[in-house]
């Protein structure tokens, strides 16, 4: 003789509830229900038992405690073992075989209310506990948390152990995501899922999880793309990463800084940043560290950019930028991430974001750059893919090359681009930054051959350090040690 | 008159439990406890009430149901409101003000056992529910989940609302991480935290989360670094990403393929991959798609590499590789991630991994490459940073350049490196791959000027497509459209 089957129904989302409830009745289940679900079943004239009639415990604390009762959890957590079954009998507890529960999405609560009392009240305790109990005991108690699964359950009744496990996986995933939302809310992190048309390429589906305290789009009818957001990351880290009183502007293309300048006025900072590589700037992202002036805005709209980002905008500046309906304008409040995660084939890599402020020590000659310039230049260097070489004049990026497997190739490409876009003859002084040590003196020979006045800033740490130092001194090159390596891949 | 305070103690980790329990007694709390915690308190002669004496419900189902009782949850979830307090009085429920609970780490369970029945038995339901209830009601009921917090609690007693919230945040974080472990286990994902000396640079702290089904280190006394793991990602995606019967070898440096070949024999595939850029290969990562032969191993040890990866190793091959104690040798089972996540300043970007197999369509001329070669070449292209250009001979990578903000710069750098490392005069035929469309005909002019036999493979989609097609036909260049763009940043 098989024992009679029992199901619990306690759902927020009542979609298709009649279908599954009627099916359970047809299969001779007794349904136990509570609150809104019970009222809904009543309307549909589906017979069921009120949970409080079974537990003899009425709902207390305005519904805060309804199902948290040993008669419920005993029935969810019991196995078919004779010792379990004997205990249940003694305690007058019935077995539950199916649990139909879903929770009001906490992320919707947070979106729809600013009242923290109301939000806390929405944290589900009972339903969440029911689901976890059924997950633990899924071989006996099937948890169904998604109304879209009712038809599958009906079609495949009775479920195999493999299919029961699938219900358990979906259920534990759902409650975990629910608690991630709660955790984020408690920490003041409000992450919104931002749908993207696609990822880095059209064949890649993608979404973004954006902290809604980080930025807001104040103009532009098009949404940001995956690549825009990735570029914005570099742009904001460079623009906001330097604690400078002066005006910073940076231009990013293909996630690489192709322009960057620090000047007294914002307009000058933009003009100098653009001059670094006017060809690459086309279609790029431009970021500023200070409120955007109308002055700068009128210059910006003369070129084609995809995104302009700044902490704030003069009213008139915004009016000017809004004349370009395709131009996305972002008010970026602050940056959030101090830790960055990146997937690899085998899992994930998690590291602190490279916010280290490096110091400089002379190897030969006198340093002519002020500390805030050095910090800014290194901030730019940090966002050029390794191996990287960057050339600066007194206050801006003039040429750069990265993504190279050999340092001397990066040097060559950097000087080649310098010659393409600038008149080498009028260049008075250059500051060359390397993201890691020179492995051999060939790089220094190459720099010397350029016959330009170049001060070199580089980390050390090569086996050939003594040869490098020797070469620098013998040839009287101005050379300064950067305290840290700044790889970026 | 203030009411009497009550605390629940139910801990797995009993570190410092005497300190906090004695303190609570001193502060006139009544302690309610159960199971092992109660026994421990008895030994310390700390007075307390057995929870089952209070609920009048004995533990059932071998401890599966102990605390899941309205008299417990009512006391955890009650606020100070008069309606709540009236109800509690009527139901003979007491208020709980402090909850001291910690759970046996589920990740340890999984590490220490392969028995799924035992693992499931370790999924905590009661303690977890207690913690979540206290989190919801943290303003009244402080949840303490970490024994290291007892001293802080004692020192700052009574806690402010701000400090209570901090306990709640820690508690919800802990139970969420606990459920993430369970979710991973259910899905068959076993992630191990792999400590790293540092991240991309020494100033960045880092850890790796590695799926222990993905690879095992079979030789080398040094552990993998952050940059090794990042390079391994590119290496494995290229080596394992092509469904080829032939032998594939790829060499990665700075997360960029500097070598890649597909040949009949493994030894030839390695020799050709190395010939692509012998300079950059130094210190790189070498990956193969097939079991490593002793033959190949004896060649490999002649050069300096950091990592060798393959699906398996001939016994003798391993013996040969083990002679280099610094060389890390990895047996890579399979790749896992189909979805990749990447942090940005404002949150995270999540996208499908680019595993698209593109098709080719002639614009002008006849394609001379077999499908498996094209797939392999595009797989290499996918891992060169954008804008990227790669040059191949019949079966291997000959030169590449990426990380460029302008396509024509990438072309220039690629051909410059070709000339540096290869004798252009002996090159019979080249296959040029571009990761995205040529925006102008200047790139084609540049290619034509090289005076080499070059077949061009490129995605289309520029506003100047018609000009590009026109140029290709007029100059009778062999040119083929790749169906998809393959940006990588």
C-alpha cells in the first residue's frame, strides 16, 4: 500500500497555479496552503487544508511566522526510512512530497521602494526556508519554484530522480540569487541588470550588472554597448584615478588610451588630449575629471565621439551636447570596484584593482616632472596593454603602443606612430614610460638612436639591471626607476 | 522596567564560546541552546535552557528538525511593537535579542567527502533559517556568525544600530556564500580557492577560483601565477577550441599568441609554432591539443618556458619535462566556462565566450585554405587584442600585431615584425586575417605595397564596404569575407 501524497502551495506568483493544483488533486494529493495562495485556491474551488489547521499554530506577527513549524519541516525533511516514518507517526506529522513555493523578487522590492522598513519587511524567511528544506530532501520532496515548470512537471509525472535534482538545482539557484540581492541591498549596492544588444561581438549574448550609484546617462537616445562600457572603465579609471587639481581629459579607443592630458583649463586639456592621436580619437570615448564647461562642449561636438563622461555638466554644456542625439552623455558619480574579477577557462581570477601610486628614484639625471604629472602618466600607462611603451610631452600623451609580445617591438611601434602623427623636429623633450623593465640594452640603444631628448621612466627587476644601469650612465641618458611594474593584459 | 534579554547559541565552531556565553550571563541574558553547543556549555558550567524544554518539541529526524519552531522564530522575528509583544505573551513566546550561530562550512564538507548522501546530510536548514531571521530583524536580534567578533561585541556592548547592521551584513554574506557552495556542488562545479602570490603585479593581492575538474599540475615545484593562469586561458582556448584531427600547438606570451601551428605531427606543430616568433616565445606558455609525446618533450626542454599544457603526457614525456623543476606541467582536462564575467568600475560585464565558428565567402579570387585551417587561424585571431592583424603561412602564425587603436598601425607593426623575424624573399604565400573590417582602402594599399602574395580574410561592415570591394576587384586581390567580427579587448 502506498501512502497518500501531500503538497504545500505557498506562492507569490499565481501564474498557472490552477493547472498544477488541479493536477495534484487528480493524482490524489492533499494540498496544504496558506495566506493568499489559499484564498486563490478557494476562488478556484480547489480543495485544500489550511496549514494553520494542520499545525494548530495560527499565523503570528502579521504573517512573519506562518510555516516555520516542526510539523511542516518534519514533513519536508523526512526520508522514507522506517525510523523517520515511525517518528513522524508518533509526532502526528505527515510527509510532504511536493513543494510549490515562489518568492516576491527582492530586487523588484528594492527597485520599487526607497523605504528601508518596507524593504526589510519583504525579506522572506518562511518560504525561503521551505525551499531549502525541500532542496536538501529533493529525492522525496520536489521543490517547484517556477510557474513555467508546472507543465513539465505534469507531463513527466512521476519525476525521475534526475529530473527531481534539476528542480532542486533551480530552487537553490533561485534562493541564492535572492540572498545575493539582499546582501547587495544591505551593503548599499544596488545593482541593476542592464540589457545589452550583444557583447564584444554580435555573436556574443551579454548583460551588464551596473551599480546604480556609479553613473547615469543624461543624454543620447542610444544605449551603451558592451564595448562602450569596457572603454568607459579605462576612461574613468584614468580621469578619476589621479588626485589632481588640474583638469584631466582622456580619450579611449579599443579600450586603450589614445589621448590624455593634464592642463590648467579644461578646454586645453581636451585639445591636448585630442592632439595625441587625432586619427584614433574618432569614435572614441572622452572623459573629464571636472564639471564639463559649455566651452569644452562646443569643441567636443565638432568631432565624432560615442560617449562623453564627466562628473557634472554646466547646463549650457548639456544643451550643446544634446544637439547630437546619438552622442551618449554620462554623469559619472564615482568608481566603485576595488576588486576585479575575470573569468578564465578554468574558473575566475580575482585581484585588487591596480590603484598603486608609484614613486620615482633617479638612476641617472634629474627628474623634471612634478609628482602629479608622473602619477597621471603612470595612470595612463596602466591602461595600455602589456608590453607597453608610452611617450609624453610635458603634459600629455603623444604616442603609445602596447599589446606587444616583445618590448623592443612596442618601442618601435610607438616611435613609428610618433613620426606619423607628429613632427619630430619640433619636439623639444619627451618622457618615455615603460610598464615593465627593459630586459636588454637593445631597447635603450633604440631610444638613443631616435636622437631626441628623452627622459626614461621604467621599473627595474631584470637579470640585466646592472647592464641597463651601466648603459644609462655611460651614455648619460636621463633615467628614473618606477617603484612598481604596471602590467595590464 | 526593561524586559529580560535572551540569547540563542547554536554553533559548529566553538572557538571563544565560553567568553561570549559568560559575558551574556554577566549581562543577565538567559541562554537557550541545543545539541553540541548545549553539551559544551554544560562542561563549562554555564547555565542555559535546552531549546526543547522551551519549545516542548524534542529534536526529530536525527537532528534535522531542532529549532524550526514558531516559539523560536516568533522570538527572533518579533519587534518591540505593542501588537507583536501582546501576541508573544499570548502565545507564550519569549523575545530573542542575540543569536550566536555558525555553520559547518559546506565547502569543507565537499572537500572532505565524496559521498553525496553524507554531503546532503550536511546541508544546514535550521541554523541557516535562524541566521536569516535575525538578519531580517537585526535591529532587535543581533546575529553573530563569526567567533572572531565576540570580543568586539563584548567591548562595544550594547551595540549601536549601525554596528548591529554590520553584524547583519556579515551574516547574510556568510549564508549566501554557503548557498553558493551548495549550488555549485549540485551543479557538479567544485571550485577551489587557489592562493596566488599576487595579481597581475606584485602590488595587487589576488586569488583564483579554480574548477578542480579543469586541470591538475603534474610537475613543477612552483605554483601558477595570476599571469600564468591568464595566459593559460588563451592557450587552452586556442589549443582545445578547434575540432581538428591534426596536431595543434600554440605559444602564448603576455596573453597574446606569438606562435600557433596545425601540423600532421606534434613535433612539427611545435617547431612551426616556435618559428613564428622565437624571440617572444621565451618564457611563454606552450599548449597542445593532444597527448604530449616524448619526442616533443625533448624539444621543449631545450627552450625556457614557464608552463607546458596538454590533455595528457606519455610517461617518458613527463620524465623528460620533470628534469626542469621550475617548469610547471599541466594536464588540462577540458575547458568549462561558456560565459565570461569581467569587472568594470561600475559593476560587471557578462557575455558568452566567443566560440563562434565563422564561415567564409569569396569577394574576389578562390580560397585556398581548408575549413579546419580557417577555423584554427580565426581561433588564434580571437586572442590577439583589437585592432589586430595576423599573418599566416599554410599552417602557422608568422606574425601578428594587436592592441592598436588604428587598423593601419596594426598592419604596419605586423609587417614590420614579419620582416624582422622572417626572410620576406622566401615567403611564397601569406594569409592575412583582420579581426574587423577595414575602414578605408588605405589598409589595402598598404598590403598591396608589400609586393607579397597575400590572400586577405576580413569581416565586412564598414560604410566604405563598396569602396573596399571595388578596390579589391580592380587590383585583383584575393579577398574573402569572414562572417563575424572577432574583437577582443
